């Protein structure tokens, strides 16, 4: 059963931002920055990428029940964390309140070592399946999300689209700054050296003081470096502890959402079962009333035939002036007329009951 809904009709205009489309039969060839792929000709595409920032390209079918979304970040991110983050964002969107998220596992994506997160989503008694692949190439983190009905043919079709995605080397331009040191000649002056012992002692003392000052400066620099390193370690430790707490919080939230989704699914199943039972009961009642109406119609037809026959007999008796027979026939006709009235009342009652369904 096909479900029609306005899930993706939130986009008013399509901003393609440099994407080139070349028709190839029933498929389009898409080339954007360092990523190219193919998609069905009737599908639509949204490119919300930012210049020199994250890439986000979404392609989806006209009904909005299937999509493939490509994201990239210009940094290396933990693949499991990245996949869970994408799934969390998806679960916060409308129509995804009852997502059930599976654990992340290792996988391959078009030759890349990847992590795969699968999830299922129930909406309007329809079951959908999503797959999020995350992988790293040359320091960039990529994710590919496929979503559609949980049917073999649909999932196979989505994987066919994903298989066309090709990630080329990113265009990296290093910021190289040339630094030229200015060298100037030192001024040399001729000096007459005093060879006396007093001068030698003063020079030695000055040299000793200079060495002590240099040693003190070096010691201070080392101490500052150690303090700075210690603060950096403590700051990093606090950051890691904060991240750990955040991950634990997210995990608890995911577990709550999964539990909520399971309860909603069970509730929906019970509701559907109750509705089906009610429908069958209603159908049986209608069928029973219809059978009763048919039986009454048959009886009325039978009485009509008898009345016609009695009419002929009455006419014949009237010609013969047979009063006894005429009275006998009239009694039968009266009895049959009463029966017709009774049956018509029953029939009208049945029709009234049927009109309420």
C-alpha cells in the first residue's frame, strides 16, 4: 500500500549551487565539488552546502517516501559518533518520532572502510528502513544516508543509487607563507685589550652573571612551558569527561526513544487488531440483515403469487355465484394481506438498520 504524505514538500525552491545535470536516459549525472553520482531522472535534489564549509546534498523521489543524503565535514570525526549524531538529528524531525536505532557496526562502502548504523521507522502503519554509512577519506568525514520502505525491492533500489556515489580527492590548497629573515652585518670595532689580571677578573665575573641570568631565564621558560602543558592536559581531561557525560546522556535518550517507539508500535498493533475485529463484526451483522431481507422478499413474492392465484379463483367463483367459495377465498386473501403487512414492517425495520451502517 503506497503512502502519500507531504514529508519533503517543505522546500519551496531548489538552490543547486554549481551542480551540473546531464540527462542520461532515465538517470541524471550529478557532479558537485569532489563528489559525483547518478540518480533517477524524476527525482529531485536539494543542495544546502556552504562555500568552504560542510557539504549537504539530498536527493528524493516525487512522493517524498525515499531519499539518499550525502554529507561531508572538512575534518576527521569519530565514525561511530558521527553516525549516531546523524541518527539523533533524524529522530528529532517530524514523522520520525518512533525511530528504532540499531548499534553501529563495521561495513564497506564503495571500497571504503566504514561504519554502518541501521534504523527502522514506523509511520501511519508503514515500516521504513534507513542506513547511515560513515567513512573518512583524506581527512574529510563523509556520511551517506539511504531511507525508504522496508521492502527488498526498495532497499535494493536505494543501494543501487548509493553504489554510484564516487568521492574524489578533495581540492586542498595549503596556506604557505614565505618568511624571509633579514640578516645585517655586525659592526666590528677594534679594541685594545687590557691584559691585566683585574680586567680579566671583571670580565669573568660579568660572564658568570650573564650565564646565571640566562640559566634563570631558561628555567623560567621551562617552568612556564610545564605549567602551560599541565593546564592543557587538565583542560583536555575536563573536555573528555564532558564529552563522555554527553555521550552517556545521548545514549540514555536514545534508549528512552526506542522504548517509546516500541510501546507506540504495540499500541498501534492493538488498535489495528481491534479495528479489524470491529470491521468483521459489522460485516457479519450486515450480511445477516441482508439474508433476512432476502428471505422476506422471497416470502413476499410467494404471497404475491398466491394472491394472484386466489384472485383468479375468486373471479371464477363469482361467475358461478358460489358464495361459500367466495367467502373462503376472501378469508385466505385477508390472512395473506395481514401477513404481507407484517412482513413489510419487518423488511422496513431491516432496511432502517442497514442504513445506519
